[in-house]
C-alpha cells in the first residue's frame, strides 16, 4: 500500500530533478493507482524512469498504463 507521504516525497523528488509535474494518488475499494498531472512537457521516458527509480528505491515496482499517464504497484 502506497501512502500519501510517499506521494509527497515523490513529488519533491520530481521537482528537485526539474520535472514539471505532480503525481496524484487515487485510492478506493482495496485498489490504488497514481496519475500524472503535467505542467509543461508531455510525458517522456525521462519522467517515467524518474518515477520508476523513485518507487524502486522504496522497494515498489510499478506498471504504467499504455499511455504512461497513470500507473500502479505491480503485485
């Protein structure tokens, strides 16, 4: 289960790496997913790699949607 504090840390990590976006958490009915709010740039491989690297450092593996605009924990 990914908590809101992890999302806050992720957003700080992305900002410190110059990525203009914010990750949001949607939680309900025993399932979670995150979605990416973009401010300037389209979703890039650099962005999805940064998000994957951040969560991987916490021991969390992710699966991204086909359009890479949302993702969830791989179980």
